[in-house]
C-alpha cells in the first residue's frame, strides 16, 4: 500500500511545484512584457507652426517601471523637443493655431453631372476651433471618389448631400381594348386590370384559378415593404382572359 501512495504524492508535488512557476512573488512577475504604441505630436518650441509627429513605445513588465522609447515613423530614435505635446496625428496640410482642437469629418455627397447621371463622392473636412469661444475655421482636406482618388465635381448647383439616388424608368405597358387571353409574368411592381366592356371576363392571380371580373370592376396590386419581417412584397403574375370582352391592363416591372 505504501508503494502505491508514494507515486501519487510525488505526482501531486510535481503538479503544485509546476503550477507555481506562473505565480508572482513580491515585485517579481513571470508574465511576458506588454507593449503599447501611442501616436503623439509635439509643437516644437510651442510656436504653433512647427509640429512633429512621433510614436511612443511603452513596455510594461510586472515589478518594473514602465520603459518608454520614442521613434519617428521611419523607425529612427527621436528625442522629443520642448513644446506642447498632444495625442494623435499632427496637422499636415493646414496651419493650426496652438491650443485649438481639431475635428475631422467625412461627408458623403452626390454630384449630378447631368440630368439623371449621378456620381457619389466624399469630402474630408477639418474644423479647427477653440473650446472657450467655439470660434474656428473649416478646411477641406480632400475631395475623393469611391476609389479614394481625387475627384472634382462637375455639377455646380446640382450637388446634394447624402447618398446618391436616381430615378429609373420601369417597363410599363398600357394594353387598351384587350380582347384575348394574355399572361403577364411576375414579379411586378404593380398592375391594374379593368373590365371596361359589357361582358364578364376572367383573370387569375399567381397560381390561383380564373375568377370573374365583372363589367366596371378593377383589381390592382402594388409593391409594399413589410418592415416587421423585412420583406419586400411584390406583385405576382396575372393571366387576363378578355376573350369576348374588353379589358385595360396596366403593369409596371423592372
């Protein structure tokens, strides 16, 4: 019995000893270093015009002080000069008065080059302002198309805010004095069938059977959106049998 207990105790001892290798005693830690890269900007000599961007590499280790190293974007070491330091990227194409706040926004616009012809584009806007008064200036940093290339709008008064939308002429057919059996395939945006004769005619909707359409009667269908189920309800096909009578049929489809 003693021989069986000894291997068991030895295994427990090894497990406890091994698991303690990842603990921490006093100021000595065992987990690996953590690195953080922070983008900063210094206004050299606090002039408001001489901005220098750089990166701060911060190394964190358990039980040790944070080690900080500074570099330029090309990886070379950098000694930060005296001046006001701010977080983030330095201004590039405009002069920013010191102690101001910069806010960059991307505005989606639409250029109607000609009637019915539209081109979406974006403007990168930078607003520089002073928190105490709210006064400031607005600069257009870039005007680009959807590929990111520079874009010059050709429209003058026909530049609209928001996403581009245009109109589309659907295929529409007004059948006057229909006196035959005709099928109009779906899906369709809308349709209307009117019995303008004096005889009973019939029509079938979708996979349904033919039903009577009495003189003066009109049946219609229009596309709609079911927002609760996020479904676009379109109009099914129709079969109009106006043999021996007269019908007017109007339908609209893509």
